[in-house]
């Protein structure tokens, strides 16, 4: 497993160089504007709840690896609450007709986010090899470390301005993601847990394909968020609820 984890780290390093993360960490740009994309993440934030609670978790299984996944999914599946809270704190939880919300959520502007959600659900639902499922989760968590690190910086800058404690875009969320990486090995007092998992040649080849697919899916989503932020001002989100609907 060591070489697989190293490959994930390599892909994470490439992923961290995306323009979106450079944008998020650019303190010369107003922090509110750096979160203009935030509503677009709704489909992923809410689908991540189902990914963990409905797809990854299997309480009927007695497999020791599945029990670890269940523990991981239990906590990771609750972050949607933080996302909803930050929508309120950012002042963009304004009234919108339900039909308008649906148009936005399934518009071309959020297609790449929806595609990410769908890709992850498909990968995890139809992967029957539990070791490869763990590889998928490790790749997902690696993207989260990069994304949450950049988001935490924006959240801290906003906290200094507004004196509001954000939850999804916050150092605490980053701390939680760091604890998730490698399934909280330290908490399980088994630092060699993942390293001791042996993959055969077929599993290794498949693992590399899955890792690439996860990072490619997240990359496409981040590019979509960057595009949205470049096309819309944060003030639009507050002033005009129909800011992103198709014309």
C-alpha cells in the first residue's frame, strides 16, 4: 500500500496547484468575493451526506475494514450541517422560490459540481473490493485537505472582519479532515494499519485508475467553481436571488 499512498500524495501536490486554490488564498482579493462560488457547492455538500450514510456505510457487514469505514462515514456524513450554517452566516441564504432553486441547482453553471457528486457515488457504490474502496476514500480525503486548507484561510479572514465563527470554511473543518486522513490511524493506535494492507498486481493497477478518476473529478469541479467566481460578484448573491439562473 505504501506506493499507492505515495501516488496519492503526488496527485495531491498537483491538485494543490490549481488556479482555484491560488484564488482562494490570494489575500489581495476581498474574502467575500473569494467565496462567490459557495452556493454552487450545495449539490456536493448535500450529496456527500448520502455518499457516507447510504453508500459507504454498511452496518450489516462484519468485515474489520468495513467497520473502520463505518466509523469514518459516521462523522464525515455530518458536515452538510456546517455548510448550511455558513450559508446563513454569509448572508446568501435569502428567500428563493423552490422552482428557481431547482433551476439553479441543475443549471449548466453547477454541472461540474453535480458530475463530481455523481462520479463519487458511482465509484463507491459499484466498487466491491473493500481495499479499493479504502483507496477511493483516501484519495477523496486528500483532495479535502487541500480544499479545506484554502477555504480555512478565507474563513479566518472573514472571522476577523465579521467576528462570526464559520464552520465549513474554517480551521476546525481542516483539523477534522486531517484527522480523517488514513482513517484516524493514530486514534486506532495502529500506525501501520494502511501500510500493512497488501495489494496484488491487479489491485494496484486498478487503484491507480481510481485515484486518477477521483482527482480528475475534483479538478473539474474546482475549475467550475473558479469559472463561476470569475463571472459573478458576491454582491449579486445577496442582492439578486436569480443571479445564476439561465436566461
